[in-house]
């Protein structure tokens, strides 16, 4: 009897175990299916998120398109370089704070410190040939010896920079600051700066006369395409132009442009087509000599300090945070180029379409070489 009871209990346990097994197998299969479904959903969500992130990066960040290479050059100085000028792809100058003056004979591979016998800030440097050049110089207000001493003056060389001579402008406002200078091969030149001041020379900078200006705004950039046609830009969305060498000036009207826009530089390829750049990534162009201007999308929002167009289609602009932008269709589309620096770039210069330089804060000089051009000179 006892044995029968044991066998009965075993059969009962086996039936319960089988019943449990029949219930557990479908439950386990369902749980695994749910887990696999959840994994697939997670994978799909990750893919959608990744795809959206790529789209956001594509539209929210500037496009980089390198037609050539910008590379940092060693200068041996930490001075703020305000200006750069090249005679050709090898011979050039850079100048800046504390009287810094650099010269290169090999395209910037090596820079040599030269002396201009001053410790004042050089705002601009300009050469008309390998012998004759000028610098625009600003004196630190705290270093003035007398109240009658001017805040700005010019320096001139006639021997390729071996010696520089200081030139004072008669009747010049001692409190005014000059910023830029432009010269041509006929001995005519113009310099301008604070308070709308414009001065002109007919004798290669030996004597200067003050011109009537239609503005009292700070003037920061300018260009002349011949003896008569010129444009100067500045603060307060200022663009003025002349067709008689500066004897008379006319102020351009820019409807819809905020007065807070500060234009810092302009570039013209002839007497009709030109561009102006400035604060907040501003780029404007004209096709009728400056009578009307249209805004272009620079794709950047940082301040732009200089612009240079090589022809009607290709142009460059530089600015804050090491920004360099480039166009090959007259400014309809601008792309960002990698400069290799985050320092502000204040001036840009191209000797030709294959060789360019930009200078700025901290002794920064970056040089451009087009991809299909050999670096061997």
C-alpha cells in the first residue's frame, strides 16, 4: 500500500511539472520576442537620431571647401599685425603694434625683423614698387609728450625699406587717428581715418591737403581703381564714393541696412563691381559703381575685417576667430576655409590667385597656396 501511495505521488508531481513546463515555454518565448522587438525599436530610434544629427550638422554649421591650403608661418613675434603687403609671390611686408616691421624674400617661409625707428603702432603699409612705400602710424595716447603732438603720422621709404622718413601732415587734427592709405603709380595717394578725415597727396606723399568729407564717421577701408574713381567705407554703415579723385564725395544710400553695421573694408575690380564687408558677417556688393548695394549671405556671423577680390568671381574675406571665407561666383555663395588659427585676422593680401597671406593677432601670419601649385619657388 505504501508503495502504491509513493508511485501515485510521483505521477502527480510529474503531471504538475509537465503542466508548469507547458505554461513556462510560451511565456519564455513571448518574453524573448518582446525583448527582440524592444531591441529593434531601440536600434531604429538610434538610427533616426543619428540621421537627424547629421542633417542638423549639415545645415547648422558652415560648409568647409578647401581650394588650397592655409598654413601658419613663423614670424618670431607676438605683436598684433595690422597690415600685410606683397610686391610679388616672394617679396612682402607685415607691420603692426609697437613698431613691428617684418620683411620676407621667400614668400613668408622666413620673416626678418626690420627697423623703422619707431615704437608706435603701424596701422597700414603700402608699396607702389620695390623702392617706394608708406606706413600709417598711430601713437599711443599715453606716450604723447605734449598736447600738440599728433596722434598719427606717416612714414615713407624710397630705398625699399632700408630707411624710413617721418612725414607730418600740415593742418592735421592732432587728436585724429589715421587708419589706412592708398597710393597709385602716378604719385597720388589718399589717407583717412577718424572723424571722416580724408587727405590727398599729388607728390608721392611729401605734402598733403585735407579734402571735404560728407561724413564724420570713422573711415576704415578704401580703394581707388584709378586717379579718379574711389570708395571709402566705415562705421555707421558708411560708404562714400568719388569720381574726381576726392575733390567731391557722395554718400551711398543703403535702404534696410542698420546704422549699427560697421564696414571695415572694400574691394573693387573695376569702376562698377565691388564688395564691402563688416561687422556681424556683413557682405554687400554693387554692380553699378556703388549707387545701390545688395546683401550677400556670408554664412558666418563674426566680424569681417578685410576683403580682396581677384576678379569678378573669386574673392576672399577674413575676420574674427581666424575666419576665412571664399567665393568663386561673385559672392552668391561663400564657403568657410580652415585657417589653422583662432586668432583674429585683420588683413588679407593676394599677390596672385595662387598665393595669399592673412595677418592678425599674436604675430599670426597664414599663407595660402592653391592645391595645384607647387610650393617650390
